[in-house]
C-alpha cells in the first residue's frame, strides 16, 4: 500500500515538473518524462484554472420591492449539501439559455458610476418578456443578470466590494 502511494507521488512530481517553467529542481530523466507527459497531459495547468480577471454573470430577482441575489453558488456551502447537490451548477446554463432566448432584444444597461449591482439594477429598465426553458428554474418573475468585474487587488481598499457592475439586463421571465 505504501509503495503504491510513493509511486503515485513520484509520478505526480514528474508530471508537475514537466509542466512547470524551468527552475532549480532537476529530476533524473526529466527530459524523457517531459516528452512522455506532453501527449498524455497536453493542457498543462491552465486547463484547470480560470483567469481571476474574467467577468462574472450574477443572477438577481426582484422580490418584495427589492433586488436580491439569486446566486446558488458557492457550490460547497451547506445549502448545496457541501457540493453534493448539483443544482448550483445548472444556474450558469440557465443564464446562458435566458441570454440566448432574449437575444438582440436584450437592453443592456450601462452600470457606469454604480458601486453595487443593486445600484445599477435600480436604474435599469426591463427588456421584453422571455420564457425560461430550464426544467428547474431559479429565475422567474422580474429577473436580471449583472455582468460583474473583479476589483483589481491594488484597488481593494478603495471600493466596498470585491466586484463592480459593468452592465445589467432585466426581463419579465415566465417559467
């Protein structure tokens, strides 16, 4: 059992070293291992990561006279059974379906000057009606999608949140 663990650890070390830039660590037979690893794992580490600067789409619903986040993530929180409940994973697909259905009729409101998504949504006008085709929808009634950009690390103390709104789209969604 211990031998198997050591073999897996050595294999993982060679795969990691083959994908890392040139550094001070030199493993025996590293060059041969790198040519063998390339065809097996061509994607490298970038395959497993997402740029922290990418924009995010965040869903909102209008309930009881105020905008509320409808985001089901993070996936590992207790309400998602610590990642076992996969419903939170389907929300991105649901938002993509709404955006595709609404198409060019979507009137994106510019959020320039708004510090929060709610500030932006309070001034955004609702676009046309759209039907939500999701089998278990989370966005019904007056709903919105806000495109949020992460606040750069250097500005973290200047703004109240971790993301700032760029634009927002609202609809009357039938489910």
